[in-house]
């Protein structure tokens, strides 16, 4: 049997239809300065795709990019306060973050507050993400 995020059939169908109430998450304070404050209302899931910005250092590994340490601290803060659902690299120079926000304006503000975006190492695009299927099994990954 396929479960959709461990929700009831009604909540699961609302999730598949993208109904905001199905995405409600507990509010918590941001752990990083300049991050927008979550509010005590339903939040939705957003996908943020990072790609190299104008100050990306071609030929340099990810760990040597401008503002990388500050970026990791910022993303860890989103994780610590419960906003970040998942995040990681897409190849050698792109990234993907799934996170909760109240609306598109808050999601855009989260992108704009990222130190790597402010430094021009990354640019990004944020879009609402409405998963149709979720597994209740842990995600297992092979590491190199």
C-alpha cells in the first residue's frame, strides 16, 4: 500500500491537490539573522534550485566558492528551525533545497537572504512544490 506522508485518505488527497492546509507545519523562530520569521499559519513546500551566479569561480570545487561557509550555516539554520525539508548538491555546481514557507514572497526572501546569493556565487529560482507521492520509508543513499 502506498502511503502519502502518513496522512489520512482525505489529507492525502488534499496534499495531492496542493491544498495549503494539508502542508501545515509548526512555526518556529529562524536560527539565522536576516531570515524571514515563520508565522503561525499553514506553510507550503517550495523547491529552490541554485545554479552558478556571476561570481561563481569556474574550475573551483564547491567548497572553494565565495561565501560557502556562510551558506552552509544559513541552510543549517533553516534545518534547525524546521523549515528545511531536504537539501543537497545537484552535480558539481547546482543545488536543490526543499523548504517550507508561508507564501511565494517569504520563499523569495529566503533565497535572497542566502549568503551565496548575496555574494553572487549562486542565483536561484523558487517554485511551489506539490508532491503527488511520498514514501514513509527512509531514503537510503549510496555515498562515494
